[in-house]
C-alpha cells in the first residue's frame, strides 16, 4: 500500500485501453474510465430510434388507452419517461396517465420507481434486487391467467419473461419504448473490432445486450468472428454491466465479468480490480516491472511504451531470464518483415521508453533477455 509520499500519480487503469460499445451514457462511462487512468476507444455498436418516430410504440400506446391492462411492468427509467413524453407529443399523454392510474404498476428498481412517481403515478411494488426474475416470480405466484399484462420492452432480450407470462395464461402487450438499430457510421465499430483482434484493447465493455449482439454480428459480417471470440477468450477482458447484457456473449461460449450491482460505477470499479490483477509483474534488475496494455510500471512509475516495444517486451516476458533470439523477436513484431535490424531499432526505443536500460540485456550473437533477478530464476524457470 502506498503512503501519501509514495502514492502514484496515475490511476489504477493507467496503461490499459478499454473499448466502450455503449450508445447511451457512453460519455459518462468514458469519463469514469479516463478519470482512473484508462485510454478509451469508443464505438457505439448501435443507435437508438427516437421514441416519437417509432410507429410501434404509438400503436401499442393507442391499444392500451383503448383497452386498459390489468398490470403494467415498467423496466427502465429512461424508457418510462420517454414513453410518457412521446405520448404527450402524440396528444395521448393525459389519456395514458389516466389509464395507468387505474392499474397495478410494478417498477423494476429504484430508478424506475423514481420515474413512475415523477409522472404523478404510484407503483404497487418494486423488487429490492432490481431483478426481472423476481418480478416474474411475483406475477406468477399471484396468478396471471386471463389477465392483460403490459410489459415495457427496453431493447434488451427478456429471456423467458414474456413466454412465461403467456404460458401462465396472460395476454401480454409489449411496449417497445425504444428500438436499437445498427449505427449509421460503421467505421468506428470496425476500428474497435480491429483493435480487439490485434490485442490493442485490454478490456471491452458492454452495457446492453443489443450492443453485444451487434458487435458480434458485425464481426461475423467481416469474417472475423473466430478471431474476436479468440481475443475475448484469452486476452481481451469482456466486462458486462449485468447478466442480461452478457447473454449474447455467453451464447457464443464467452465468459464475462460482471459487477454485483448493475451500474456503471461498479462496472468501472470491477475493471480497476481485474485489469491490474491480470498484468504481468516481474522482479527485473532490482526493480519491480509490471507489464500493462500500452505501458509499463517500473517501481510504480508509469512508462508509456510504443506498440512495437510492447510486442518485444511481451515476447521476452513469456520466458523471463531466458535468451530470446532476434529471429523470434522479429516474428513478434507486427509487420516487421525479414530485416532483423527492425528488432534492434525497436529494442533501442523500448529501452529508452523504460528509462532503465539494464532491464533488458543483450546476449552477443544470440539475442536478448529480461534481466530477471537471480532469486526469481527458480520461480519463473518454467513459465
């Protein structure tokens, strides 16, 4: 633990690059990450259709005004507020609120409850867990046979929710408060995919299931889905805001990390724990060297390193203390060709970036090695 004199100036995510796929609240997530030292690459993997332009929502609203439901399930605060605002724009706001005052209103979590009350309505019940599964259990325990249930859809898949209600005998009316569409400009998404498969990212964040599904779909269109899945399996940490968001990734066999509370703040805090914990740390030439995504901590001091230098350093760190030939290091350099002089040039720049030339030793006519401390040789001999 650092004391006040020794505490580093960089944040816990310094030296790491995090991809952000969010369309909504992307600025907030990016700011949280940057405040903790991360470099952020943002590419909205989808866009949201404005509510007032959505004919499906208009049709559902008219249907509910004309034929009042028994139960309404509100799932997101932004969606509920947007629904009321869109209804106002269509001249249906007062009629909709009048209908909602006479029905059982269930709100998933405190933010939704706040939006419901801001509209002058009162929810009957809200689960402490913010879980749709708990909402479903309550409805089924009370019985829904012959009841008309309106469910505010919010762009996320609600696995089994609607089906379970219908199986229980309910008539379910979906209220599509906003819809996801592919982004108008696909270039940023392609850049994000390229960065992921070339390991230019350390983590990839997802705040909605449609964003995850959209990114996977674009990777498939470009013929690079196996490469993306390989990166997410091994080198790029997939971090999801919650279990529903993770479903498209899990369907492809990708394990994700998720915070206990499904919020942006806890998601960022989780990355602050996970990414430094995955970084390689070695005792080299009397110093502690921690290898991060695009930088190295040398005795706690952050040293940015060019991409070519990071490639060399990772190759050396796979066998710390062992000599790695120039030929092997050349293969580790992206696009270096066949000239081993490229290794010498990149190595000189790496040593300069590290600020401690003795960390890497030149072994004449053989190659280079990390100057692993003698006491650590046994520990790292078989790495």
